[in-house]
């Protein structure tokens, strides 16, 4: 471990990133945001009267950003798979 100038605590190496069902997690979160939007939609008037209309739009924005997130993580997973396949082909070619 090394110490950074001006710091009293030693620096540590970053932990390995957690990998898991990223696409499923983002998809689940997106569905939850849209469900929350749909559940709140019938109460539009109440939210408007009490100054909480932003709750409704926050859920819609969360769902919309979730759609972008699904697109992004699916592309990321595909790129990782392509990279792994390319690395595997290179290892097979050099091993022969």
C-alpha cells in the first residue's frame, strides 16, 4: 500500500467490478418505474392539487431513462461477448 501526499490513510487497490445479470436488473428497474407511473396516473388531480405532480413525471423519466439503460447494457454485453470470442479465436490460432 502506498500513501498519497497529504493523506493520513493509505490508498487501497480498487476491488474487482461486480458482474451479474445486468440486463435483467436494468429491465426490472425500468418495469418498476413504468408501473409506478401507471399506478399514479389515475391520481393526477390529487398530485396536482397537493404540489406532488413531480412524483408522476419522475416515474416517467425513470422509465424513459431505463429504456436507454436497457439499450446500453445490451450493447455492452454484446461487445463483451464479441471481445471474448475474438480473444478465444486468437488463443486457438496461436495455440495450433
